[in-house]
């Protein structure tokens, strides 16, 4: 006959269910044939539970693998986002430098215009532009 510990630990039955099973065994005055049938039924239940547990473990492994892949993808996306941000920063610096050079070039081409507009020399304008660019870049 099956022991209480086996029923509880191996099959995961609670005390109430175990007591109910033993009452049925005693009250029915079961023959060894009926006890054997019940034992087989319990064994089948145990096998099904073990199979279900294996399936659950497989699902958990698959989920962990998927989670690991997702984490790697997140890291790659973060890295790429940082690279894009850095490239955008560099691009902005290049645009600003191009504007600066374009302005300086325009003023150097026509010193009379620069004097008329600002009343200053191209060198003074270049210094002013450099000051402005320093403020923009900081």
C-alpha cells in the first residue's frame, strides 16, 4: 500500500486528499485487485505530472533563451542609438563649421561690405564669429 509520504511528496497531494483516499480504501474493504487499480491510476497521474513538469521546464528554457536574445537586441539598439546620437552631434558640428567658414569667406571676399554692415574689419568679424561659435559649441 502507498505511504502518506509518497502520496504527499511524489504526487503532491494535500493531507485532505490523502485522508480521503485512505478512508475510501478502508471503507470499501478493497481487495488487492482494487488497490492495484488505484495504485496504477496514481502511477499514471504521477507520470502525467512528470511529463507536464518536463514540458513546463522546456517552455521556461525557451522563454529564458528568448529573453536573453531580447536583452542582446536591446543592448545593440542602445549602442546603435548612441552611435547615431554621436554621428548627429558630429554632423551638427560640421554644419556649424561650414556656416562659420561660409560667413567668414563672404566677409573676406568683400571687406567693404563687412565695414558697411558692422563697421569692423574681417579679422574682428572672425573673432566675433569664433566667440559665438564657442558659445554654441559649449
